[in-house]
C-alpha cells in the first residue's frame, strides 16, 4: 500500500508540474506523440502480418523457399542475406570508422577537426540511390574482373558499399564520445610519462568503449535496413549464399521490389509485412541494446 501511495503521489505531482509549466506540457506531448507513433507502427505492421504468421508460423523465419505457386513463404534466405551483407559491412566499417574517429578527435589539429567532421558527415546525407549508382558502375565491374566471376553483383559488393554508408555513423558517434573524455585524465597520463598513443590506448579507449560499442550497434541498425543501394548491387537471388561472391537477397530489397505486385489482403501481402515486422524487431533490439550500453557506460 505504501508503495502504491508513493507511486500515485509521484504521478499526481508530475501532472501538477505539467499544469504549472506550459513548456513542459508541450515537450511532454511531443514525447508522447513519438511513443504513440511507434506503437501504432508496430500495431499496423503486426496486424497486416498476422495472417502470414497464423498460417506459416516459424516457417516465415526458418523456411528455405519463397514460392507463390506452391504457397511457400520461407524468409530464412532473405534474413540470412540481410545479416550476411550487414556483418560484412561492419567488418570493414568498424576498424575504419573507429580509427578515423580516434584520428579526428585526438590527432588532428583543432582547426582541422570541424571541417573534416563536416566532410565525413556529408557522406551520410548522400542519397542511397547515388551509392547504388556508384556501386553499379564502379564496384560491380571491379569485383567481377578482380575475382574472375560473371557478375559483380554479390554480397561482397553490397558489403563494400554499405560499409561506406555506415562509416559516418560510427565516426560521428564514436568521435563525440572520445572527445568527451575529461582532459585531466589525459593530462595525468601524459604527466606520468605516457606517450600520446599510450594515452589513447590505456585511457581514452577504455573510458569511451561503451560509446564506441553503441556507435557500432547504431551502424548495424543503419546497414540492416538499407534498401535501394543494396537492391541495385546485390544480385537479388533468394538463396543461402555459400560465399561473399554469391548474389544475395535482403529483406528490405525483397519487400521494396515485391510489395507493389502483391494483392492487398493476400497471403503474399501479409507475408511481406511479416518480413517487415522481423526487420523492425531486429532494428528495435539493436537500438535498445545500444541505449543500454550507453547508459551503463555513463554510470559513475
């Protein structure tokens, strides 16, 4: 009873504060609106995908074949392709992004840091279709000629382009975390005789590791949902690829290409929404983990 009374008192005092502070009311309504929109999106996608989940259940996750004529809607090759391309992109983007963030935040002169950061952040503002064109005209022929394969539209090509699109996210978030490391910590290490690189290795990176990990998770969320660029250069073949030189099909690309042809209310239409729900859940989990990591990292 005491706990419930305390909770009710806190809630009542919260709403009393809202009445006395108009700006707080506006901010509260904006925050509430964002949460409501999120739950409405989840409800809408789950409702539209309910038919497919009720008919196929786990086959939508683990089924190996997507065939309209046979009424088979297996999404595992698509999920595998999405994760394969995303992890390949992160393998490239993580070392490049983290090293770039360290270089910009700790090594570059102060007068060069802001211009270089602005240039890196501009990469994030380039439309995805431009990356797709670059990949199609430059990277695809390069991969085909380098490895002696017929088509360069492969998982490797998609990973390379996705890594370039992911690097700005990792650099931006990691750079801010690294820059936030207290100067007195670094000055103390230097005062004890540590070199610049020893200070970065033993002081800066351990303190900022949670933020760097969060930036990697956010980069994962950025990469796993990419659609247009990947659909142009991945080959779009729904099978479990045996190597990165095989063509793949990702969930976002598959949905974008097939949604326009699926009759509204059909099983195929519902199955595509089911794939969208899977992608939404993956992104939500990754972003939640990133938020938890950041909060643990800032705790005293």
